[in-house]
C-alpha cells in the first residue's frame, strides 16, 4: 500500500488558475454560471421545503 502524502502548499487562487489554464472571458462566464447553479442546488437540498412539526406523543389507551 502506498504511503499517504501531505501537500502543504496553499491552494492557488481562482485568478492564478485562470492564468494557468488560459480561460477566455466567455469561458470564465460559462464556468461561473455552472458554479452558481451548483451552489443553488446545494442550498436547496440543505433547507427543507416544508418545515416539519413534531407530532405529540399519544398516551396509551390503558392509561386513560
């Protein structure tokens, strides 16, 4: 089994990634739309659509 590897370098900033990969302005806008849609889906999945109200526990019929 290979040994684990710990990368200690900081993550590159988005601007550094753009310059490294040579994104055009049009492609940058397309990617931003995809990122925005993905983030919106994540936020929709996190929040429940209908708030849940806990039901009251019933007392047993024999206790009444």
